[in-house]
């Protein structure tokens, strides 16, 4: 059975994962804690915590709130900063078999570029994942991810600053995610991750206040899956680069659905909070699904549920005319 | 940390809104120390989604190895679901998690301070340290007499001093008001309760110039319980940002509360 996939097929050396199951940024810390919990080298990939140029303390409490079949978070990117990451954490990653992508975010395109430059060529760092669901201070605090030009610009500055494959993680909080995906593809992105969390909130009727210290937070977990599945399907119709799906992957069945919608890989996030072995549960479930349905190559699943692939459709029309 | 599906051995009401849940989870019970906790799923589907943190209340010997006891106050849907388990049901949990209390070998007089359900992790500490021959005084505060942990369930060697908000039992007022009387006697303090209790401990301890160790078990909204989500962060005075689940839940009082 072939499980391996390539997330950067345009590159000479690609970004090969032994299987399509990764962990999602901010839901696996930097991967070190769970070395003792399960064999993380069995995973296709790990994505680091959101990393910024300088260390951040993160947001005030409460930082999470449970919602119906989901949760909200506003952690606020508490992290040790890129320099400490390079000095203390990357050397640990360098001894692992599983590739690690660093999730980065900046306040300005210049900060993204500096992050990308700092991480370029660092042993243990296999790729960058740009988190563009954060405010661009140069654009008056508008999120990069909601604007085609801003998203393309930040992608381009990172690509110029590093040789590493660049994954752009899109925000789902837009009216037309396909156009953002197209913009970052044109800017040269190797892959897109669909998607970050959906903006939401919860209110405590007892205190008459929002539950989260910051008011709003990102919704994740099984509750978001139908929305993100639709967005993966839409993006798959718009771009040719690989898509990584992120949103409520709890089981192998969820992974299969995302692959069929057009994703090449999936990320497991919130599921790991409910079941520490969730990434393995998803991987084992995917393998079992393939065995049961006699599928030999995971790549055959990619886009399998897309009604009529556009290219085939055109060929048929041509043949019929 | 072990993840297990444990059989419920016993679940019964002990006092107002509070239940004891005994689980067959020898892999966890064997490794656990007083002050550590577990994360429990409260249902089988995706709702409620997140596991709940519960301190390890007691460990006892059973036929199939050590048994894990939890003391839970019903405050919402998760704890309500847990309180309705019956013998033979199963629950999914993982643990033991975090760092428990550390008792210095030179300490002979231990002062335990519990507020409300905060008594849970102190009972096992009392069990173990009484067995080691240490002197234990437990100061216990609750809303009213009905919410007080029953004295009969403690080892007889433990001196129990109670306080209630409404005066229905023991001292009329907060448990922290008892500190000036007992702190000077103690070699170490161990406390668990709501955040306002910890805050209220600082002034009386300062007043008696208490310079010894006062270990507190902190509580915060958790999602993972294992250091991967950063939900439970707390800013410490001397060691910067820490995660309660991974670096705690045990902290020195003076490192968190001024
Ligand atoms: C380390 C630790 C040890 C604990 N030990 C015990 C114990 O031994 N016995 C006991 O009865 N309770 C204990 N608690 C509190 C217990 O976790 C909460 O009462 C429980 O999560 C409430 O869940 P619920 O679904 O009943 O309430 P809901 O209010 O419906 O819960 C909604 C969400 O908020 C979270 N939440 C609500 N209250 C708390 C709280 N006080 N602390 C943390 N998260 C909360 C829940 O986990 C859930 O995600 C402990 C908490 C922590 C962090
Ligand atoms: C607690 C928490 C922290 C997160 N932190 C980040 C982050 O730092 N960077 C990022 O790009 N996404 C972050 N995310 C989003 C996840 O990576 C993931 O895209 C999202 O949770 C949806 O997947 P899920 O439903 O499987 O959790 C975070 C999510 C959660 C729940
Ligand atoms: S609860 Fe997730 S880091 Fe502490």
C-alpha cells in the first residue's frame, strides 16, 4: 500500500511525507511533549506552534471555551520567539525522521521575510507554513488572509527569503477562499493549508461577559468540518498545488473525505486534545479504509469525489464535437 | 502518561453535589502521586468534546491492582455525566498528569488547606503522610456544613478544623482566617481551592512572616492537559509564563500570588 505524498512537487527535492497525516499548528506544541506518548516518527509531518520574531506572552484568560462539538481558542501566540526556536528546538527536530514545518506569523511583510530568512537552511526545519490569519499592521490591522494582494505579497516575500518549501495557511473567514488560494499559487506558494479556525464567540450568561478574555476566538473541532470540507472542495477546483486540509479531522473516515474533496494531506488538531493518540487513530483508520476498499495508492483518493474533473470534462466535449 | 478505558467500580454520592468515582485503572493509579490529575472524557461522542481535569483523590488496593478514586463536584454537564456512571460502565481517561506535591524529608508538621472541592487532592496526601508518621492538620472551608467533606472519611490521626461561609459548622468565615493560628506550627503548607482562596492566603502568611514552602495546586480552563494547547498558561513572578497542566499544577504560592 502506498501512503506517501509530496507537498512540493514543483521542487527538485519535493517535500515528501511518508503518509498524509500531520499535526496542526498550535495543537501539538513543538512536538517534543508527545515523543513520550507515541512514536511521532510514524506521522507524515508535524507543524510547529505559531512562531513570531520576538517571544510573546499570549492573551489573558480565558483562552479556550468548549462549544457544541467544538472549541474556541484565543491563545494569542504565546511562543519563545524564532531565535530560541532555532537554537533550542530545531536541533531536537533535526534528530527526528518526521519532517517539521514551522508555522510563522508577523505583524508586517518585513517580519515575515525576516522569519523566513532566519529559518532558511536551519537543520530540522523542513518547510514553512505561513499563518496569514493575523492582522497586517501596515494595512491598518486588516488580515492578510482576506485580501488577495496582501496574501500574495506575504507569500512572495517569504519565497524570496528562503529556499524552504512554503505552505500558505488560509483563513476560512472570507467570502471567496478560492480567489485567495489562486493569488498565493500565482505568487509561488508550494501548497495551501485549508484552513485556519472560524471566528466565533461564546457568552457566559452568569457573568454577562464573553467567555474568552479576548471576546472572539477561533472555532475548531468536528463542528467546523462541513464548512472546511466545502472550502477544500472549492480550492481544489481553483488551484493545481497540493492542499492540506485542517478542520475537525477526528477519524480516518474524516481524512478520506478530505482527500476525496481534493486534499493531498490532512492535519489533526483539536482531536488530539480529546484523545492523545488521535493522529495515530486517523492514520490507522485511513490505512484500514484503504485495505477494506482495496485501494493501493492514497493518491488515487485525492479529488475522487469531485463530480467531473474539469480537464476530463473539456476532453469529452472536444471528442463529442 | 497512559491512556486507558477504565471500568467503573463504584460511583456514589458522598455529600452535597459531590460524588466519589472509583475506577479500575491500575496503569494510572500505580504511577500517580498526590497532587497529580487525570483528564476524563465525559461522554462517547463529540459533545461534550473536551476531557475534564480531575485531581486524583485516593488510591486504594483492589483485586485487580491499585484502584483510582476521584472526587467530583457536579457543576456542569461533564461532571453531571460522570456522576451518573454506574458500576460496569466504562470511561476513557489519561494520566497521571502534572507534578504533584513534594514533601521535604525534614518536614514533620504539615498544614493542609482546602477550599470547597479543593479538598480532593489533599485527602490522599493526608493518607500517605499520616502513614509516614507526619502530623497533619487540615483546614477545610466550604459554603455550608452540607458541603464539608465528612470527617469520618479522613484518617483518624488527621486534625480537622473547619470553616463555613454561613457559620453552619466550625469557624464562621473563611478558612484563610484560620491561618495565623496554624501556620507558625507547620513546616510546610499544601493548599488547593479556588483562586480567591489563594489570594486570601497571602496576607495572613505575610503577617506571621511565613517563609517556608507553601505549595498550591492551580486550576485553569484546560483543553489538552498535556502541554500542547497553551490554554492553561499562568504568569509566574520568578519563572515567566508557565503551563499549569505541564509545569504545575503545583506552584509555590509566592511565585504566583503577591
Ligand atoms: C488540575 C485540575 C484539577 C481539578 N480537580 C478537580 C477535582 O478533583 N474535583 C472536581 O470536582 N473538580 C476538579 N477540577 C475542576 C473540574 O475540572 C471542573 O469542575 C470541570 O471541568 C467542570 O466540567 P463540567 O462539564 O461539569 O462544567 P462546565 O461548566 O459545563 O464545563 C465547561 C468547560 O469549562 C471547563 N471548566 C469548567 N469549570 C472549570 C474549572 N473549575 N477548572 C477547569 N476547567 C473548568 C470544563 O472543563 C469544560 O471544558 C479540577 C480542575 C483542574 C484544572
Ligand atoms: C489551541 C489552538 C491553537 C492554535 N494555534 C494555531 C497557530 O498558532 N497557528 C495556526 O496557523 N493555527 C493555529 N490553530 C489552528 C489549527 O492549526 C487548526 O487549523 C484548526 O484548529 C482546525 O483544525 P482542528 O479542527 O483539527 O483543530 C490553533 C488551534 C487551536 C485549537
Ligand atoms: S491544558 Fe493544554 S497546555 Fe495546559
